[in-house]
C-alpha cells in the first residue's frame, strides 16, 4: 500500500511541476527563453548544499532501517520507499532553499 501511495505522490508532483512550468512559460514567454543570469546560477548553486545534505542523511537513515529491523525481506521495500522519499525531500529542500535565497537577495 505504501508503494502505491508513494507512486501516486511522485506522479502528482510530476504533473503539478509540469503544469506550473507550462503556466510560467505561457505567462512570460520572453523570460522562458532568456538564459540564466549570474544571480540565478548563484542561487541554484547555493541551494544544492542543504538539499544534498538532506538527501544524504535521509537516504542513510532509510538504509539503516534494514540493520535496525534485522529483517532483510521486510527491509527491501522499506529501503526503496525510503530512498524515493529521500529524493523527494531533497528536491523539496532545494526548492525551499531557492525561495529563501531569492527572498533574502543573495
């Protein structure tokens, strides 16, 4: 059941992200074609650090659940779902950090 829920969550995130990108490109087509300036590249680069940290820590903890539980058959699906959740959490952190840095004016 959790695999189905996680799959639906990933599908929903994908659909919402594509729809928002299309909406943003339709509202300002000139901005969609413009290359990134120095500030946008700096913000994207600075946002990767906390996102990578969250990804690595949460992936480590999801892998560690196998060793804590002691049941490898039970842990395979749990590790897979945990790593997918880690990827989602890392991307969420990346977007949140980008918003933070844009608002802060970095």
